[in-house]
């Protein structure tokens, strides 16, 4: 089973929930729990496992054109066909803007001089580590790199296990779509504030479009207002857990500790929620 | 014209609440641009009256004309994004490269632009706001950010306002790069947590990569004094100025629930933001 943890708004507690869920399942004896951190722009989940042992580290490559200037006639067909404006043909040379390239291969296809061949470039790195019964996989997007989706896909493809928990990036566009694609259930983490509600509504629409079963976890309950609860009730969206606004939890999180390790009564709640999710999708 | 972008690596550090307050302080002198097009929240505080709506077309996507398609399968083999199955395009996977159209011997593929959202020019109690709506799950948020920024610059020029204040998105990828390009100052909002620290470094590195001047705001600095002082040390090492330190206080959420800016309510956070605004004005 693959469960994604997402939210429209940032900072609602996705990583808090994903790490707590992974730790709770691991101590409940689920043998293969994998935590896949798909927030490749700002990967954080691994920080909560300081005792981890690194098992693997590798580059994530995407194709990119290499122009043979000796064969090139500067006809500009490659630049004309490129939907991403990643090539500019000047009278004497061809300029490539690798960050704009999607690696689609159109330039190679249209070049009649066979002057375009394909090389590869790295978008970032993928890491795999193990800590206390949890396997953690994360990606780290190279600085200055705009396209995160191929790296997100590579992180997800690498994640195997009985239970895979996918920690998603914030937002409601392509990186969220790529992260939740193929997961069996999406748990949306929100906070009971106007910002939390507004962004939750957009994220729910994305999941509806993708036909992914979903439920909501309200974090920092007790703050803000009641509108998010009224919203969920009106739409019949299951509220699976509430985590109170609690200085103790916030402090543990700020130090990089998984709060359920210090407040073990929460482990049963997380394990129970996962069972409930399992029943909902079966 | 000067442009300030408020960004953060980590989400939820308080960018939008801060921008709303800075807008209240800059009242009448600036144009505001909500460039967090994935999760735009600034309008919830600024409560805009929309004056103009423009259509946003994202990437082109392929369409297969079933009456022309001979089901030869060449397009499926050529597509690098796995977007074609059973001679049908999956629009969610199509990246609009046009390779399928190139290889189709039957001329059955057409590339079509599709409406992906809207950008708005609005009036608010603090001055003009440019904001946007990206349809849920759509692509090209970076392109929409660029459109919002261009509209904001044009608006500032036409109204003789010399400041554009940008509310950015979390992360370091495409929408963030689009929010940062060409700004005079990136104000990075962080919080004293292990994740806040880590993400601050990444976003400072990205700003350096593009040669953009930065300043840091530590939000909720009193929540974890040890982490806050590590952030202070990091900024000192990197010669990045700390423009402000905001205390943790319930007035921030109270203001949000009321649809007001924190500085409109007053209190310790409001005072700290006003102090920071003076620092920022001097910096520019």
C-alpha cells in the first residue's frame, strides 16, 4: 500500500505526519516500511533519522542534446522545434540552455545532418538510507534547477516495501501531481486557518481529478477557526486525525525529533489510522 | 523600480502574513504580486476587488484525431513521457514537446493550447494587487509567475509606483526561480527548526547562484533559542543581514482569521514588523 501525505499550503505538518506514521508502523512490527520524501526541492524527512545508515547514493540523469558543430549547418530546425526554447542557433554556433530542456528528443529527430546526439545531465541525487526499521529514500534537486518532476518520479520508482509513505512537496501543480500519482490513498494535512482551508480546497480538487481516495488530518487543532471542520462535514470528507497545537510537539519537531517517540501513546493512533485507511481502500 | 521578493525554502514560515503586513506599511506606494500561484492566499487578507481578468495559457498539449489515426504506434514509441497509451493522449502526462506530431505519418496529431488559469489586476485597501489562479493540478506555474510579475511591473510603471512587493512560493524550483529572477532583494523568511535551518541554506544557495542580494527574517525566533542562534551564526558566516526577528504570538493567526494584516491589529509582532520595514527601506 502506498499512502501519500500532501497539502496545498506549506508548513502544515506533512513531514511531521509522514515521519510519525513511518516510526509508528515500524515499532508496530510492520517489517518493510519505506518513507519516500518527494519534496526534492527541500527534502527534510531524513533529518528526523539521525542514526540512519546510508545504503545508496546516485545521480538522477535526464537526456540532453549535444551538438556536433562540425556537422551543424545552423539551419535552426532544432531550435524551431524545441517547445521549451532550450536551443538558440546563432550564425556560428548553437547555444543550449540545459535547465530549460525536457529531454524530449525532438531536436535529434528533426536534424537532417545528424548533428544532434544525446548525452545526459544530472538533475540531482537520490539517496537511500535505513534507520530503526524504516527505509528512507529522498531526492535532492541540484541548485538552480527548475524541473523537479523527473527526480520526484525517480524517488517514487525507487521506493519498495509493504507500506510506502510518500511525503509530498507543498503546492497544487505538477510536482504534487507527480508525487501522488500511483498512490492508493492521499492524506491531506491542513491547519484550521483561512489559508489552510483555501489551499486544502485546491489540493482536494487535484485529487478528485486524479481519482485518488483521500482523507484529511487537521494539525495544530485548537488554533484558528472552525471553518475547515464545517467544510469537511458538508462535503463528507473523512477527518482521520487531529493533532493539537501543542508547544511540546512543536519543540520536539523543531529539534528534529519524531514526537511519537517521546509521546508513545500516539503510535497506536497512527497505526490505527493506517488500518482505517487500509479498510477505506479495500 | 525596486522589487522585493519574500521567499522561504520551507513552506508555512509566514511569508504571506508578513507580506500582508509589509503591504499595509507600504500602503499607496507599491504594487503587490502574489506569485505563490499554487496556493495563493494573499487575497484572503488583502480582499481585492478584481478590475481585470486575463487568460493564462499554459503548455500546449497533443490531441490525436481518431479519424486520421492509423494506430501505427510510432507516437507511443517516441513519447519520452509515457503520455500515450492505446492511441490516446493522457493530458496529465503530456509535456507538450510535439514529438508525437513530428513522427506521425498520418497527420493525426495536433498541438493545442489550453486555458490553464487566470491572472487578475485588483484594487485593495493597500494599493493594487496582481494575483492569479492556476487550475488545480495544471502545469507551468513558473510561466504564470512570470506573467504575474510582468503585469505587476507594468502596473507599477503606469501608476508611477516604484516598489513591487512579491509574495513567493516555498521550495527552490521553477516557480521560486521565476519569482526571484531580477529582484533587488530576496527576503527569506525562516523559523528556528531543524527543517527551517536546512531549507534556509538551500534557498540562500539558490539566491547566490543567481546573484541576488538576500536578507533574512527569523519568524517565531523565541520558539527554539538554540536553533535561532544557529541561524544567526549561519547568517553572520554568509554575511547575510538579519532584517528582523519576529516573536511567536497568537495575534498572527487572529489577524488571519479576521482577514486583517498583523500590523492592523498591533501587538509585539506588529512592532517587530514595523521595525523590519525601516531596515528594508534603508537597504533599498
